[in-house]
C-alpha cells in the first residue's frame, strides 16, 4: 500500500466530495477499516473511480474473492468513466450464524457511468457482512433503474454537482 504523502492522490474524494485524505484515502492507503457498510460501499466506489483494484478485491467477502482477480476487476472497468454515486438507503441488521449473531448491512445505491459515449445507471442493493470484524461486500441485487439513461443537456447532472449536464459531465462522456 502507498502512503498518503504521494502527490498523485486526489484532493476531493470521488465518493462524497470530502477531502480524500479525510475520507477514503486512509481506507485505500493506510489499512484503515470502514466503520459501516455505507462507508465500505463508498470506498469501493472511490476505488473503482481511481483504479485501486487490489482494494476492491480485498473488500469482497472471502467466498466471492476466490472467484475474482485484480486483473478481472481491471478489465471489467477498462472503458468505464465513473460519473457519480447516490446512496438511496442503508440498513443494519444481524443474522444468526453458527449460534452467534453476525452483523449484516445493506446499502441501496445508484452509480452513474459512461461507456462508448453513452450514460448508464447501475442500481443495486448490496449486502455486506462482517468477517473477522471487518465489513466485506457479499453480493447484490440489481434494481429497476439499471441500464442506459438518456440525459438532456439542461438536466441536472447525475454526478451530484447541481450543475447542468451540459456544463458538467457531458464533455467527459462525449
């Protein structure tokens, strides 16, 4: 892992617009651990935006991690331009595993991205579990808003900037 003294780190966190060094930076570079499923989901999104695929792989639950590689994750996002994240809902609960209560969380979100000059929405309800006290991504269920979306130039941008699409992410997509 690299340390936060690197000059190549972003100033603003792609997941929440807070200073990166105070948000996802310590999770990505200092072995800090997310305190909630939402924090893990946001840090995974930021890692996709920044291309930190080893972090993404590390934060999968062990059963899912065995079927993936850093190369697989990198290839799946090769032509993807990440535009924005919107968290819709979060829930914490516990499940009974081996006669012990195990924390579990769910995060519903929408991620907007561009590929081949088209904009898409990934709408998912993700399930997170704790393994050895650390939150990990287990799986997700796709929501109804998945697929290509048509944005009008004067609509509010999907990245959350409150700017018009034409003044914000449209140049990144075109």
